[in-house]
């Protein structure tokens, strides 16, 4: 699976997390301990944290004059991993041209720093043309989750949980007529259609709306670890969520959205009486350890701050007020890696089953036949994916409903150049 992940560009950190000549940043990606730093010229380097001399960590090194200098013997490396100074070795014995730190190709665009960890560092593939990542003013936030990346991702493609986990204590009369969550509250057991797509797998959950139209919630899995969730308005907002594996038991979520309407109305809106639908997300202070970034103050250690009284009195179905933490609690409660032999999947889990199968087939095809997974040779396939909720004529197929909604949607940007 890791080999398949390494075929793609991966979100590594936010641009704002590394400053020119600032502190190095510890990163854990695909079980590798790395550091990121921005040099004096603004270039970003991501490399193995170990100095190739005696393996002291470059995290405690000095980021100065266009390179990271190991404090043990003063050896210095540029963003490409090239050793540019070896002051502890007599000049006549200097061999810096033969020494390289293990460094990976990086690309910075629209608030994100990407890393390519594949073998072909000289000619990496183009960046994926994922709509939300192509917008210069996209909103981006991160959150670490203490479980396997696919386990976390599956919460995004399980739309049947929304009517219970997130709005289980809300009635239709609590919401305005045009509220995006109203169809979900009116019918908590929708029907589904799942289809394979060039970029991965897509599904549509559909239920009759009270005006006679069909209410659709369409979402996507995109290779290798991206989702598009259906809680936005399809026509006016784009979303992409990357579940980047840190190691087998930790993942980092990058949530990226853009649109003409500010924020996500499904998350930031209120009930008719003005009560916020969900509480804002809180963060613990970042620390410098491998798992110290973008963490919630609530975790399994404090039962995700569950409020049993709010469960009992009907204020919150879960007793957890923030929508993201509701997802976090249930996926982390399964353990770091779920034992699927205990599961009893329902017809409403067909999207999860299809994604698991597609991921395994792609990883095996790469390992056994060298077949590249989707989006490597043609990164433009991702641009046709758009998620969200919309109304459509009744008695139509997912394919027809999706194409009709896509034709009306505002796209960002209009196929601009995304990367070299």
C-alpha cells in the first residue's frame, strides 16, 4: 500500500508552518520521520531527519544561510539534500560532493506544501488537478486522527451516519425550509447508488424532498486517500479532504474548501431559534514531537469530552457538540486498526465495500503488474469530481443527476495551470 501512495504527490504541511530561516518542523509521513524547513531564499526542503554523517537529528540543527546545519559536527545541507559544507573535515580530505541527505521533491501552491516520496525524484508526475487545491484563496485546516488512514477516510464516505451521529437530536421543524440538513432529518434512511469513476468511486444517497424533487447527497473517494464529502451545496462550493497516512495508526487530515458562499452552511448554520448547529473545533497547543501537530484537546483519554447529560436531555445525540469530533470519537473508538472480521456490513455500506476493494485491486495491480494507479498519467481526471447536496427531478439515475448538477456548478478555477 505504501508503494502505491508513493506514486502520488502528498500534502505534507501548510505553507504557514515553515518560515524562512525558522525552526525546522517534524513530519511523520508514510512511517518516515522527516523534517521540513524553509531556507533563506524561501525554498522548502523535506528530508530524512537524520544527518547522514552520524545520524544526529537535523531537527535540532540550525536553519541558516540557505541550508540546515547539523549541530553535531557542522555539516550543512541544502533543500535538495546536497552537502554544501563539511567544516569538521580538513579541506584536503573534504568529500561533501559525495554525501547527500535523503531528500524528497517538494512543491508549494495555494497554501499547501506537497511532497513526492516516490523513487523517480528527477521526473515526478504532475500534481493532481483537484479543484479545491487549485484555488489561491481556499480555506484549509488540519486535524490529526489516532487511527489508520482508511478507517478515518471511511467516515467520510458513510453518509447513512449523518442522520444519527450528527443530527440525531434535531427534528425537521427545528430547521429552515432551505437548510441543507433538512432532507437528512426528514428521512434518515436514504437509498444509495454507487458507481466506479475514473478517479475512484462515487456514490449518491437519495431521498424524496418535501417539494416532490429528489434530494441527492453525492460524494467521492479519489485515489489514493482523498474524499469529497456531501455536506456542501454542490453548485457553489468545492471540497477536498486528504487522509495522509502518518504511520499505520495515525493520519493527518487536510480539509480544503473554496466557494462563493463563506464557510460550510451545513456546519456553521443555526437552528430556527438561533442556536448553533455545531460547536466550533478546538485545538490543543502544538508541540514539536512527531505526533504533536493539529491535535484536539479531547481524545480517548477523556472519552472525547462526552457530556452524558446532553445525551439524556436530547441536546446532543452523541453528547459531543462539534461535528468533526463526533466523527473522530467513533472512528478512534474502533481502535487504531479495525478488525473487520467483527463487522456486519449493511446495504448502506456498499460504498465502503467498493472502496476497500478498489484500493486493494489498485495496490495489487501495481505490485504484480506495474500498473500505475488512477491519476498518475492523467491528473486531470480528478477535476471532474465535485461533491455536495442538490435537488433533481425524481426517478432519474445517479449518472444523469450528477451530470446535470455538474453542468450548473461554478468551478474554481476554470482549468487554470496548476503545476509544472
